């Protein structure tokens, strides 16, 4: 049986960060992954440019049953720390809206940044490796398709359940349960939402239309693009709210978040008293969307001068508080992240080590810490992987 100080299962963002950090401390490290390449999800991220962090990262950008847990790791290895690493490696980058940072050239730059210290400090990377069993006596013993290994510290960095075509599995959750750790039930997050029945049929006519909107659900709101699809709705605003949405919830959608509609109606009534509601609204929203709203919400469609104050208020309320109730999310097939995972009450926020099991660590997406869209999930991978690498 081959012996290592640290074995990390999962060669994604968190696992690679942890491996390089631990090896730099002088630990002997084995990094295992069932895929045929390290960092596969890194390579497909950000349209090939990798949204590697966000300048505005705070604990408020994360979802967790314990919203304070992420503060420690984020403070010990911040967005500024990762950006300094990017610049140290000479990687060109640019900022987009909302503080999102992307590579100028390729996600491979970020993957190489992570692999370089692994090579320099002697991490053994074993790909196409299936972990068949994990046991613990004094040390951990792993039976794998590439032989038997033991270690003092075992780090689980296997990710969540999102994007199963990339090899996502519930392995990390299974290990946590094996060792008696609590789990926050996982669900798909950052995922499109879909409709069924007449609502789906009606919305299909809008497929391809995108509008700026504010979407509210469960005391959360996001203002970004809303995209209509053949199955339902997507776009950044929908992906963001989907991590909070639960079956049965209605979405409250403001299609004109920057406009005082009642004042706007008053101005237009003075300027164009004989214009019908649909023609006036077509100056604000796509015509297909206007027609659907008038039909489905039974909005009055007559010349502006004929509208009563009550009718104007009804139209304004309908456009700024449009209620849609999705039937379901698209699930893990298209989800960018998994919400839920290993209960953070089971872990130390200083080290990511399990409180009940010496030497067992959980990092990255397998933990019940999920970021908003915009580079926050990568930052959680860097931060949690770093603090575990300093301790394992």
C-alpha cells in the first residue's frame, strides 16, 4: 500500500488549489480523479474565458444554511489574493459588468496556473482513477482502480451533482454520510426554469426574446437579463433567482424596472392620446411580449385617452409585478451548480476539516456553500481549497 501525507479526491478547481498549497508546504500529495483530464469544468467555464473571480466578493454572494461559514475562508484567501496570483503568472485579464473577471485568452491559462505548483512540488496526479472504497483506522485507506493507498489527511473535492455529462456524481455526499456527517439536501442551482401546459404553450411564442428585468422570489431579487426559451425562461436574472426558487413558488417580475409607469402613461396620454396601449407599450417592450401580456393578463387595449386611472394602475401593476409560476427547474442536466451539500456545521471554517473525523476535509461545491453567478463559485473553490491545503 502506497502512503501519502495527503490524498485529494477530485482534480477540479478546489482540488487543484488544495494540492498545490499542501505540496508547497512539503506534504506528499496524491490527487485522484475519475476523469481523463484535470480541470474539465474549468475548461468549459465562461465561454472558454473562465470567469475566475469577482472583485465584489463578500459573504452576501453565497447561499448556505449557515451564511456566516464562508467568511473565514474568503478572508484568508480573497478575490484580491487570487487576482495577485493571476498577475504573478502573467495572465492577461479583463473586467466585465458587476466586477466579473475573465481571462483575455483562454481558460487554459487558469488551469496551467493551478497545475504548475503541482508539478513543481511533486504532486502525483492520477487520472482515470475510480475510488472503490474508503476506510479509516488510524489513517485512511483507499482501494482504487490504480492500487491501494493510505494517508493521514483525506480531502474530498469531488464537486456537486451539476452537469452529469461532465462526470458529476454524488460521491462526496456518500463519503460524508459514510462518516456520519449531516447533509443539506442538494438541489440544482443557477439553472433555467421551465413551464408546462398552457403557460408553456403561451411562452413558447416568446422564445429568443431577451429583456432587462428585476425578478423577485423569497425576499431575494436580481436585476439582469431575462431570456425566454422554448421550454421556459433563462438568462442571468433567472439563473440567479433559481438558486432560491422552490417548487410552488411564483416569480414576481418587473419588466420595466427603471420606469415610473403611471407618470409615463400621463406623459404619453398628453402627447399621443389616440394611440392604443399595445402600440405605446411596443416602444418599451418587444411586440410579441406586449401582445402576450395584453392577451394573457386581459389588459385593456384602447386609446390612451379612454383609459381610466384604475385601468392605468392595473396595466402598471401587471407589467411591474408579472406573476409566473414555473413548474420545475431544468435540473442537474443544465445546472451550473449544486445548492446544498455537506452541512457546514460539521466543518471547521478555519480548515474545512470535519469536526467529528480527524483528517477528513471537504472543499468546493460538495460543501453547502453556493455562490451567485459571476465568478463567486470559483472564488469559493480557491478559498476553501487554500485553507484546507494549509492544514491537511
